[in-house]
């Protein structure tokens, strides 16, 4: 899949983006090692961390300072996609889809399949790369 690259200075100044890229690299490694449940977990966190980066750059932060699993997807899809049109509709629902798969991977007896993990990698690559390549608002 090949997302691992040397980070740019811009990425280094974006700690949640760095975390997202690390989680994405972990997801790709887990997929190639046939650890599909771990791959699903890392895909979700790559998207979650990338979404935090996007929200933070737009000045959207939780009142209590905690980036939780309700706030981040609702604000990303609701504000950055639907209202502000910062990102295209192709990203809508990816956080939810990866969250559902991670929940199953972590808490269900039913394992994640290769096909599911590969699909999540593709969605995650799209999500993270789109946010990485977006210049965003100035801090």
C-alpha cells in the first residue's frame, strides 16, 4: 500500500497528523502480517487522529478539552463536510464505518476478514491523505 514516507516539516508541526500517519503505517503493517483485527483498530485511530488534526486547524475544539469518540465524528462530518464544505462528501461516514469495524475487532468474537481490512485500509488512506494534503486554516 505504501504510505510510509519521511514526514515534512509541516507534518511535524501537526502532532495529531503525525499520530495518524503512524497509526496508518501500523494498519498497513498489520494487514501485511494478516492481523486483521489489529489492522481495523489502527485504521480507526488513523482516521480519528487525522480528524482531530483537521478540527484543530479549523479552531474547533471540545469544551472539556477531551477529543472523544462522539465529538470528533459529529463535528468532522457535521461542520467540516456538511456546513463548511472543507472536505468532500467522499469522507462522510468513514469515521463511523471504521469505528464500527474497530468495535467488532476489539469486542466481538467475529473476526475481521482480509477483505474488510483491505477495504478499511483503502478508506483510511483516502481519509488521512486528504487531510494531510489539505493546507487548512491558519492557526
